[in-house]
C-alpha cells in the first residue's frame, strides 16, 4: 500500500492505547525538575537580580541566569532576543539583555529535586525593576513620542521592517474604475491551543552531546539555535522529537530548547548526570509562546464595468510584539497576498512589521496568508456587490491561471489550477443555484423545535430557543492560494536516506529503512513518508521502517511548515530511493542511498518595486459557506462548508480529508469564538475556560471536503502541499455569508454574538 492508499497510520495504535511517548511521558524517575521563571514585566529594565535565597532553598540544585549563557541571544531570522534577561552581558550579542520587553521573557531557571522545590526556589528570586513605557499595540508603538523597543537595530521607529509593491500606473487604474470599494480590516491574535503544552527532557548522551527531547517543527534549526547560544559546534548538540501533540506553527520558535540544553550542560559541568525535565502548565504555554499576528489592513480596490480588477491600493501593519520571531517572513506572505489570487495590472502596496510590548507574533497555519485573504476576499466580495455580479463569476474573470503575471511581476509557476478549483467548488456547493437541499428556508420553530439543522437546536442554550422570525440565512464564497515551501530566497532543502536490506544475490530487498527528520506534528506525515518510500523502492509498506526526527541520525529536512513537508520530503525520498536502488544493483548489502533535494530558487522582494520570483509552487483552495444567524442574539451557526482543494496527488486520501476538516475547525474558532485578550502587554485570558476554542458541538453542521488531483509539475507523484489552504478562506467566506444574510459588512472578527449584535444595531441605527 503505497501512494494513493489509506493504510492504518503507523502511530495509530500507540496513540489510541496511550503508549505514544510525548516529551512529558519520557521523564525518567530520577530526573531533576526545572522551573522556567518569566520576568512578568512587559517592559522594564532589570536593575538587580538576587538568586541567593533561591539557591539556598531546600531541594534546589542549581539556579541559572543570563550570566550562565555563553551567547545570550537567539532568533530564527534575526538575533533580537536574549535567552534570559540579565544585568550581565555575555557573548558577542548586540541585543541589550537587561530589558524585559515581554511578560514571558525568561529571567532564570531553577533546577531542583522536585517540582515543589523548584517552585519554592522560583518564588524566592528577588528582582529589582525600573518600569519603562508599555507600548501595548501598533498605535502606541507608532506614536511620535514612542520610545524605541529595539534601538540596537538601527531603525528610527518601531516600524522596523517594510515591503513595497509598485506595479503599473495607479492613475490609469483609478481612471478605468467603474466602482471603488474601501475598508479597513482589523485582524485578531490567535492562540495555537495545541493539545500538548510545552515539555522537555535534557541530558548528556553517551557521546557527550547536549541532548534535548522536545516537541518542535525543525530539529536541525533547534540544534542551530542551541549551539549558537551555548557557543558550541553543531555536533555537540542533539535534538530528538518524540511524539508531538500538535504545533500549527507554534513550535517553530524556541520555548524550552535553549534553556533546557543549558541546564543539562551546566549540571554536567558540576558532575550531575541526572536528566532534567520540565512541563509547562496551560497558562504558561498560552502566555509563553507566540501567537498569530494581529494587525490592520486598509484596502482600496477598483474594478471596471465588466468586473475586472483595475487597481489595488493597500497598506498593512502587523503587530510583531516584543521580538521578531518570524514576523519579517510572515509579513512577506501578507504583503504579496493583499492583491488576492488575481491578475492585478496596477498595484500600490505597503506592508510593515511593528515592534510592541505585546506577545510576539509568529508562525501560525497560513503564515500571514489568512490575514491577507480576509482583506482581499472581502474586497472582492464587496466589488461583486457593488457591481451586482455573482461572487463566483467575478472571480472567474480575474483569477490567476497558467501564464498569468503575478503581482510581483513574475510569471506564476506552472500548474495554476485555481480556475478549476473555483468551478468545482461552485458546482459541489450548488452556490450558483441556491441553498443546499434541506436548508432552503428557516423553519418555523413552533413546527420544528430542532431548528435549522434538523437534528439539534440552533441555539446552544436550551432555555433560549430562537424565534423563527429572527433567523436569517446567507451564503459566502472565497478562494485563495498559498505558497508551498520557503519563500523570498530563503535556502530551501530536504534530505532523506534509505537503506535496503536483503540477501546477497537477491533480486529484490526484503525490507527497508527510511531515515528522515521531518516532524510528525499530528498530521500523519511519517505514515505518508513511509508510503512514498514503499512506492519508490517497491518494498512492501509493512516492511519499511522509519527512523525519524533525531539530529544524530537524520539529515536536515527543513521545517514542518509552509505546506512544504510532503512536497519536499517526497522529492527527497524519491532521490534517496534511486540512489539506494543503484547501490543495490551494484551489489551493496545493505544498499544505502542519501539524497538532498533542492527545489528551484526563489528571490527576495525588490525593496522599491517588490519585483521578484517569490515561490516555486502554490496550493489552491475555494470555499463556499452557508450559515444561519439569529439577528436578535447575534449567534451564528455554520450549516455547511464546501472546502475544495487541488492537492496534486493525495498521497494518503484519509489524511488529506483530516487536514481539511482540522483546518476548518481551527479557522472556525478563529472566525467565530477565539478572542485572545491582550492589554498593557499582558495576555488576560490564558486559560481554555476563557479562550474559547470550538468544541464538537460548535462545529459546522456539514463539512464537504472536495479533493482534486491536478498534478503539480514539480511535486512528488504530482503532490502539492495543502494543509494550510483550508484555513485561508474561511473568515472572508463567513463574513460574506453574514452580509448575504443581514446586508451588513463586518471588518473585524471573531464574530462573537456580542460583536455581531453590536454591528447589526449600529447598521440600523439602534442603540448598542
């Protein structure tokens, strides 16, 4: 069972029975416990730090501070963050390490015999702080008198990174416009809310390497960050990923990797050989890792009488929070997405990343694409409304296709299938012919107490059944694209190794091994890897073993992000299989093949015009949504989602559908309920009791996953990435459906009942 089949996942038995080993399950009985101490200061200068009482606490073995970090800095794309806030500067870093810019900056690590002793030691730490002005959001950070959060980077304002696009003539574009639509869109934070909070075990392995077992998304990047901060060579550091309980981009940046490696290393220098472990609470997790960027986009679009886009003017701001993390890269995706997946002859687009003292923004499923798509697709739906056009038809007239010149003035990579995806979604949803069968009109509640779904009440409150006269139905449509792989000139690569075993002289191997570092963060990638290895070598799937995610034995795979892993891993596996088969034919037993796949290069954005070739491949999505809204309460129920995707080739069809349904669930929460409250640099609701991710009863009544297989010319077996695409279009499609139901456009979300009700009342002039 190779490519195109749906075998049982290789990790299914372990996960169903509870045998799967996550980092928190791998803590030895004799392990020491570490407590990572946050500064709890959104913006303050550390004047003095006294840890003597902590060191004297019963059971405390060691207390580490910034003075113990050889090179006190880190950062995935920009070194702008201290490992720990300290009054003592270490290493060659230019980053001032005595200033806490975020409430979850690390101040110390207390290592003790027990959890209780570690917490007691942490409580005994005495720090003296000088409060600094808290720049809580973009507006505060851009104020004329705002102090610089990072003066060391040379920027004159907290707007530290910008991109531009200048294409065509805006004068010509506006002159050709029959209709012009303008709006400002507010974009919210989102918490990753993965099942497994951060946890790690660290120790010195038998080869003398600092070893960290942790959940992440790129073992080799974790190793590089650890080695840099500890002043070590790469081969002195080892990173292992056990089972991973979700990621969604939230594990792409550092959390425990560096401080736990530091702890194991410093303990070993004192002759302590026991491993050290830690597990964050849910509150520590929500406060202590980055979020989807909040931001703002002001957009002005024009179209001619035939519905063709003639001008796009847009400006975006992302709240990077206290540190860059991957904001400069997320900003690039946001930047090129503001013109939508359309042919745009004239464009003037500016995008900015702004430092604040809020929680850092970073990678999250879609990586800037959902924010851009919300603005672009809302603008497209507004143009359709202004012209009296069908929202599907206006997209047909403007969509990118093979041969199109992208907004960066480079040709689209071959294999643009968005026109086919749009048509298939429209047909599968019946969007152009009416509501789905069974949902033609709101029922009379007196006759049908079950409500519009026919099986369960409309309202989650049994005591508050809806009034039939208050229910409104609406439909919305949106489409998008998303890059597959790293962008803008970032060096992209993926390595694999395959070993074939069998008797000397045998025609075919009887078993195989695949060595690959690609992270399985819950999406089933390791099963797909083994399927591709079996297909490429001819070894039966049940005789192909996987050796995964250990820097000591697997080559650099790159990250489990950017919808790249199946595409990149598949191509690396194909190359490794070919090399192993050559060795087999040459008589090698075992026959070993190693291969590093490097895709076509990409280019950085030109700083003045934005001209570049940003990506080598894209995935495409269209969604149609039907919903019901109670205009008396503001409560929304999504009745039906038709999510249509060209996946190139479904390596494992069940996993593809799982990714679609999972992304829809996550986007549903982003759009309707997940309101992270951040004020004065602090997360105010760091618990799942007040940060409301959707439960099973909150999900759409029906999710129709439509999978198309139109081969990507460069993809392995034609496959293209798809895991982020179902997220991209959900929010604008819901907003369009809400407008269809009520006649009111919403420019911010989540669409919680209070916000919907306030918007409806404001639109009709009622007091809020």
